[in-house]
C-alpha cells in the first residue's frame, strides 16, 4: 500500500481522478486479488503523503518523493 500512495498522489497532482486512473489499471489486470486491491486503493479518499510515510522534495532534477524522515 505504501508504494501505491505515490502514483495515487501523482494522478491527483496531474489533475486526474485517482479512482478513475486506478480503475483503468485494475481493469487491465486479470481478475483476482491484485486487481481488486488496485480498484479499492484507488477509490480511497484518505491518501496523503504523510499518512503513508512519504515526502515531496525538490531536487536539481525537479520534484521527487522520498521516505519521510
């Protein structure tokens, strides 16, 4: 789940609807627990970087994510 938080946040920051983005990915997977997990996680509304132990940092190459200290 921790790893899924970053793409969820990125989808949101790019103006997308994370639930729709994750549903599209989940629909492309074979039926089973992974597809259900992707759908369920994408539909969540409580995702924040802080809650999942990430922070957004500015680097010489632009924004990046790293585990929160």
